[in-house]
């Protein structure tokens, strides 16, 4: 009857909200993933800079030290 269709629409909306939350979590996960990637990239940058600085200091060939 009428209530059956009503419950059916209610379940449909519930599934819709569920999919919406799922997409939301997916976006958040991707966002954190990119954030960690940038963080690792910055870390590698600092690593390279430290290497360059230590080489310069060791060889005293660099006019900045």
C-alpha cells in the first residue's frame, strides 16, 4: 500500500545519503593522500638541501660558507 511505497522511498533516500557520505570520505582520503605526498616532497627537498650544504662545507668550495 501507501506506507510500503513510503518506506521504499525512505530507504532510497537513506542509500542516497550513504553514497554521499561514501563519496565524502573518498574525497577526504584523496585530500590527505595528496597532503602526505606534498609533505614527503618537502622532506626530500630539505634532505637534498642538507646534502648540498654538507658538501659545500666539506669542500669549502662554496662562496656562501
